[in-house]
C-alpha cells in the first residue's frame, strides 16, 4: 500500500513539474521545475528497485546537466522575447513532432500490454540474487567492455573538442596578460599633479 501511494505521488509530481517546465515563461523557473521532475523520477526508479539508475539521475542530470542549464540561463543575456517571436513559424514542425511522439507512446503502450519481453535476460543473463549495481558492473566490464571503452573515448573526444573551441584564438576579444598586470609599477598608472585652485583638470 505504501509503495502504491509513493508511486502515484512521485508520478503525479513528475507529470505536473514536467508540464510546468514547458509552460513556465521564466526560464529559471523552468529549470527549477525540471530539477524537481528529475528528483521524483529518481524516486520512481528507487521504487522499482533500480537504485543505480536513480543515483545516476540525481548525480548526472540534477547535479550536472540541470545545474549547468540553470547557470547558463542566469549568466547569459538571452533575449527570450526574440526567441519566442519565431514560435508561430515553427508551429507546423512542432505539431508534426508532437504527433510522431504521441504515436510512439501509443505503440509502446500497446507493446507493453501485449506482454513482457525477456530479451535482456536472453542477451545478458544475470543471477537474480545479484544486486543491481554489481550486475551492471559485471556486465559492463565483461560482456560490454569494448562498448564501454568506446563510449569513454567518444566523451573524451567531445571534451577535447570543447576545450579546443574554448581556447581558440579570437580576434574580437582581448586576453588577460597577468604578467603585464603584475609587473606594472604605480608610477606608470598614476600621476601626481599640484593642481592650482580654481582650474580644471587636464586629461
């Protein structure tokens, strides 16, 4: 009974917070609602026994992605009025995508109603008494080791590309010269003048 009540509570909060994420006019509020949706989604994962996925949702999505979105929205001077101006122009494309997503959801519900699919157990059999985290680690570092390493290399290339793009030489910005600032003497920056009374200052 407690698990049923917790499931409906977490599911209701996820749906409400997801709807508020889409409908919020303030982007900061939208990101905060998104964080709330992630937390409740992690609660749903804990209820079904997937504590490892719940931990990943909290650490990766809440701790990194959502907070990054929040900092980007708060720090960048984005003209959201200009972004909303093109809403009508992209409305047909949005409707097509919405219809496609609803169709996929209906197909998924129909497939779920037809019965369970045991492909996961046939592809990677796991002992039922083994904990989830231990089972995932065993599969990642044995059967799917090369796939796991390939994913790590893809992330490494993406990180190197981001660093290269960030530190590229730009002609429209001035870089800070720390050595020049530290070695600058006070007499190079200030000038003592005995200014006569009643006269202005010459710059």
